[in-house]
């Protein structure tokens, strides 16, 4: 049997973030481990970390076709058996065009298929549900796409309650922090007055400058670090993680991290409210209210401050979150997704 060839169409950038690429990269790792050839199509300009992830795995990056007929032409030119589409911006007709051309199509979605006509739909968000669809639906955290480094760092059991007089706190907000959440949440964290060692992952010079202007209080330390491949190790070493409610939510769950999340953009809202309601994470609210002036802003920040102070001072609360998170994502989602896709390739093969 000839080598299966999979294309992945997604983009990353300073304003787009890297969430689409990270989850597609996790699926690519699974395909590569099975001897499948994988090629990416898109742009990763302005995000050196993202480009390195592809280069380190020997994955080719080609220009990203925009129009449906250009997607089909690229699939034919590269002899693709499968195309993975992960974008909120591409013409939704592209999936149907690929499918009509005989290319098995996987659409990665978040609460809305955008009318795409795909063979398989993947929504890795908690309790994801849809009406009838033309293709198969893989829905829920059982299908979370997680990179090798995350799966390898998953603890064998949830962490126990661990007292910490000076908790280690990790804050990160995607690969680029496209919405500038780090300075906002760093101020709130330091504003609790609790002792802490706060590490903030910083991917932009302007964000680093804002953090440099902050003055930690007594017993507090603030350390900015650049985006790193060692993020899972930082997560597992932290007593508390503060992050955005994006694709990294499922990485935090897999690692059994006690986490407090902020909703930084509209398309995170539904998933954010679900994980908070299920007490898998603590909720800090949405970013716009946290940055607002006047009474609304003060009220939002006061709520977030109370939530963080309670977590920083109560190891039992952190342990409860960690246990619920750990049991939500088992780290085998990409295996299940690859099985479903490759089964269709096998069914479509002659003989």
C-alpha cells in the first residue's frame, strides 16, 4: 500500500494566535508516528516558535490556498489523500469542493461548522453537540488533540493537596497573547497581596514592557519568560496556572493542572462557561470587563481577585480542580481521531 498523504490547512500569526496550529500539530505527530506523510499549508509569519515546530518535525510548509478551487488544485498537486481544515476564515465551500474531488476532508470546528460539507467533523470542546451533519462527528474531550510533549508529561494520577506558603504561579495566554491579557492578569494576581513566584510567558515586546512596569509586593516575584517548548514542565511544576480559555485548556486538563481561566475572545465563551460550570477550572471572567474603566471594571477585577486569593491560600481547592481536570482529558484523543480518518482512507482505497 502506498504512503498515505495528509495535508493540513491552518494559519498562525501575532493576531490569530497559534491555537489552530498547535492542535493540528498534535494530530500531525500522530500521523507521522504511523508513517503518514504530512504537509502544512498556510502562514505562520511573525511567530518564530510556530515555524520552528514544523521545521523540527521535518514537516513542509506551503503557501495556504484560499479559494475552494485552489485547495483542490493543491491537493491534487501534492497527491493528498486527506485534507484537514482548521480555520474560521477560509471559504466554507472548500470542504465540499475537496470532498467532491475525492479528498477525504476533516473539518476541525468549535461550536459551528460554518456550513462545511466534510467527511469528518472534530469538535474537541466539552459537551460539544450538533444536529444532523453530512459526515461523522467526533465530539467532546475524548478527541482532544495533544502534542507529544504534553502526553509524555501527563501524571499517572491527580496531584494531592500540596501546601505552599509561596505558591508557584504560571500565567500564559496562547503563543502570542494576541489580546494582551498577560499584564491585566498579572496586575490582578499581584493585587491579591499573596506571596507568590509568578512566571509569565511573554511572546511580544509590548507585553514584556508592560510587565516590566509592574512592581511586585512583599513576598512576590515576577519573572517573564519567552515562549518555550518546556511549557508542560512549567505547568506540572506550578501550584496554580492562569491562562486563556482556548485550546490550551485541554493541555492543562491532561496535565492535571489546577487552573483559573479567562475568556479572552468571543469564540471561547461557550467552552469557557462549560468548563467553569463543571468545576473543571475556576473562572476569572472575560477580558473586556477586566480591562474596563469605572465600576464595571472594578467589580470584574474584584471578583477575579477573590477567586485567585481563595485558590492561592487553599491547597484543597486546587487539588479538587486538578483531579476533575485530570479525569476530563486522557491524552488519547488524537489516536481516536487518526483511527477514524485512516479508516476512511482504507475504505476508499481500491481492492
